């Protein structure tokens, strides 16, 4: 398998967490359950083979994706191809920083996978064509970085940056009211700006980040003490933790541990 990751230089790195290119991945399974992780991504398919999104339970095709598409912020899992024999170039935005690239409220794509031609600027379809002509992943990364830096006005909204960074830094102890109070905005104004730029209300975004902390802790701890883990991640009791975990993954924490694969947030299901 060929797998390369690149973090762009400033100022693009303030908005984009990284570019990923992969080809030749050959897992033994063909379908993954992809858990909500708080990310927005643009996926550029470098093959002519359509990709599909499947019903979460019947695994029947419910959507077909071609060339490029954007995956909005999600509160529930989706079922997608495992990447078998795919060749992909992925743009992963930093949490809360995709707004300048769409210039529209992020709620318009929340919970959806949308064809790039419907919502993305034309630069992304041109970028796909240019990437196909590049001789190596390194050349692809350099081209994407150059084009995106040149074509977009890159500016950080300090309010959104502060709010998202606060949630990411302390998901287990933070309250939304404490962030709103520190910004000086009313709660109503705080929620509106945050939701437009991130795609979810602060409270709903925080729930995803707490779930992600639980996923990471499960992956790093050998023997998991469930009550302690639940409290450490900001849940008020184990029942609350299990309820949220099942909502975001479709599994109980124990079922998740038995099923999880090699990649965080991807669970083999077919």
C-alpha cells in the first residue's frame, strides 16, 4: 500500500490539518462503518470507478459518489467502502476552519455527503484534473498547497478558533456557558456564529469530541475501567456514556472493542 500524509505550511495549515494520498490498500473486508469524528473532508477520487455509501443496516447502496465530494460534520455513523483498491486524495480541514473554502453556513452540508459540483468552488474540480497529471504524491501535495493558497482568502475567525480550541482542549470539564461568558457574546449570538462556522451547535459538537476522547482512551488503555473512563470523558455516569457511545457508533463500548479495526473510527462491517 502507498500511503502518504502531508501537513501544509502556513498560512494554509491554520485551516487544513493535512492532505492524505493512498493507493493499493487491500484490506480483507470491503465495507467500513465510519464514526463521527468532528471533521469535514473533501475526498478527491483519482479513479473512474464510482464509490458508494451504504445503508447502515442492509448494506445496500443508497448513494453513489464520483470524482470529488465533501463529507460534512456528522452526528451519526455512515457506511462506506473500505478503500479496497482505491486511489484517493483527501483534504482534511481543521475543526471549525472549513468555512472560508465554502463561504456558506456549514449547516448546509451537516450530516451529508455532497457531490463536489453542487457545493464546492470550481477550483476543486480543476484541482482533481491537475492531480491526475502529477508524477508523485509529493508533487500532488505541492500543487494542492499552491492552488488552495492562491485561490482562497485565508483568515481565521478568532472567536470560532477560541471556542473550538477550548472544546478540543477540555472536552471532559468544559461547559458551553463558560465559553460564551469569556467571549462576551450573548449565548444566542455565540450559538449562531459557532453553528454557521462549524456545522453544529456547540453542545452537539462537544458531545462528538467527548465521544472521540473515549475512543482514543479505549485505544490506549490496556484494561479499561468503564466507570472511570466515563467520568474522565465528561459523562455524568456509565449509563450516559453507553447511551452516547451507542448513538455515535451503533455499538456498546464492549462490542466496539471486539469489532474495531486497525484505523481509528473505521469499523469493519462487511
